[in-house]
């Protein structure tokens, strides 16, 4: 009985380690995706501001 409890405890511990490692990996990948999305949004805003400036310049001429 004691040996079975030790084996069960070890299995649960190792399973928990894999779960924690999986959560860390998922969080890292999610953070990278958010960073990439923010970069793309920043580029889009920069392009919009540039085009707006060109439109104002053409209107002023």
C-alpha cells in the first residue's frame, strides 16, 4: 500500500510539472503574439498618420 501511494504521488508530481511547464510555454507564446500584434498596429498607425500628413500637404498646395 505504501509503495502504491509513493508511485501515485510521484505520478501526480510529474504530471503537475508538465502542466506548469506547459502553462509557462503557452504564456510565453501568448506574450510574443501580443507583442507582434502591437508591432503591426503601430505600423498601421504610422502609415495612417503619414498618409494623413500627405493629404493635408496636398490640400494646402
